[in-house]
């Protein structure tokens, strides 16, 4: 199945900083890096929500 994409605008200064930061890291593009970071942040957020639910239920 082909993935669909959208364009997200970020400040050019941020783009340039990320571009410099990923040199030599294995990321092929700023887009690839931003997708990776976004996924990691969502995973982390989801884990925090689960922990909060478990605390509210008295399991933690």
C-alpha cells in the first residue's frame, strides 16, 4: 500500500540546524529524521498515558 504524505512547514533556521545535526548519522534527510523523532515522541506520550491510567486505577 502506498503511503500518503503531507507537507509541514518549519522555520528555515530549524531546518538548517537539523540538517547540520544529522550529517553522518545515517538519516538520509531532514524529513526522515523528523518522522523518526515524531514517532518516538508519540510512543513516549502513549506510554505516559498508560502509566497515568494505571496510577489512577491504583496499580502504580
